[in-house]
C-alpha cells in the first residue's frame, strides 16, 4: 500500500507498543535483517499517530540500510519515495535502477 494512503490513525496502540518492545532488543544485536529494518520503518511511520505528520527524514535512513543490505525493487522504490518526500529529490533521482 502506498505510504500516502496508509492510515496509521486506525492502528492499534497495544500492537504498536508490542512491536516497539520487540524492535529495540532486536536493534541492539546490530545485525540488520530485512524484517527488522522494515519494522524500524513502520515504527517511524507510526510516529504520525503522535505528531500528525509522516517523519520522512526518519523513514529514509532505514530504507537506505534496507537497500544497502537487501536491495530489491520494493526497497529501492521505498527509499526513493522517502528521500523525495523528505525534501531530497536529487538523492531520490540518483537511486540506481538495479538494471545492468
């Protein structure tokens, strides 16, 4: 689902707290795996419930880690969108296409 159409207002506070409680111990391992990174991205997106705004500057860096370790089309597209929304369209345009 495109980020702009996601409605974090309807997300469960209990499930968000449960996810956050799982994320932080995993983060201390310093061994990024795709699902850990994606959870970090969702954690940043969940901050919208508090601030009312999507924190694109917090979302873009985990996407960068995801692309660095597990580059696939979805990760590259998400990273480009996050960078563009964070006000860094030149960085988004510089994303490699993954084509030879």
